[in-house]
């Protein structure tokens, strides 16, 4: 259910994520544009730290708890927290509460409250704000990779395809095994590099076989992984975050791993 301020405008805090901040700030600006178009007042809290997922996945619960407390304190006051990443969104919404289940009952309650109002960007636009279409144009054939956390933890599948269907000039061609992991998996690619390399190789082959000229997804980790493999193989397929296409900003920034205007 949509929450609103007395003036009817939901106050939304944007959790930028580490990879967007360091590698792809354009995704953050695209997210702000889309949220404002949906009628939100967007705030970017000064505290923008890691969500703690790498520490959590490697068993360093103390570091993960410290990071989670910082996020909770900074983002809890807002009506919603929106994240342009299914993996970070899933961490906040589903795994923060588990971090404090026994260690800190006070923060367990706060983690539950924050998790209940934390959403991935595209699902928030579609499911919470009721956005049915965007005002954007992208001339090309795109294919879409379903990132693991967004798909399995947050149920993101139809929402990006629905909004992409409203983009003028865009044709969506489904990717074979779109729901299969690209091999990034956060720390998985570091722990099991040979398996990860094989997985992203299979994914790159499927992207090429799709005949699409652009690959989209909603998680920067997946996008960086797949873009790197495609570039190393000499592929001309452009790689972009779905928010950039939905916001109509692709003429302002180069594809991931590419050059401006490519």
C-alpha cells in the first residue's frame, strides 16, 4: 500500500549502492528522474554505505551488523527506501532482520520496519506507484537478464518487461535461460572463478544468439560481469542498466564497458 505525506507525495530515500556510486553514477540519476516522474519526492541521504552483503555472505556478521545499523539509522525515517539493485534491495528487505534476531532485539524491530518499506526501483515504480508506462525512446532490439536476487527474493520478472514495452522504438527479444545466474553472485565469482567464468561464458553466448543489440538487467554486478565477458570476446552488444533506458538517458552516457555514442 502506498504511503504518502500530508501533501500526497511519498518521500523516497534512494539507496545508491556501491557499484552504482563507483562505476555507474548515471544509474542513480536515472533512478531519481524516474521516481520524480512517478510523483515522488526523492532524497539521497548523506550516509551511503555498503549494504553489508559481502560481509554477510562470508560470515563476518559483526561487520555486516555495523553496516546494517548505519543504513537503518539513515533510511528508516523516510516513507520508502528504493534501490536500483535487486541484490542490495534483497539484503535490506530480507536479510537485515536475520542479522539482529538474537544479537540486538531493538535493531531487529527497526530492521523489520525498514525491510517492509524497501523496494527495488522498477518494482517500486510498477507495483507501488502504479506506473504503467514511461516517456522514453530507445531504437534497438534488447534482451533482458533476470538477476538472481531480484527474481528469487523480490519477485521481479514482469515489471521491467511491462515498462520496457512502453518505450518507443524498443523491441524486446527474450533471452534463453534468462533466469539462470550469470556467474557473478557477489563473492561467488571470487571463491569459484573457474565455475563463474564458465557461467558467464554461457550467458554471453546466449546473449549473442538472441540477436539483440543491447543487453539489459537491473543489477550492476551482473551487468559488469556480462559486459566484461562480451567485450573480451569482441562483441558489439551494448550493455545498460534498465533504468537508463526507462529514463531515456542513453544518449548522455556510454554503454557499460563501451564508448559514448556506441
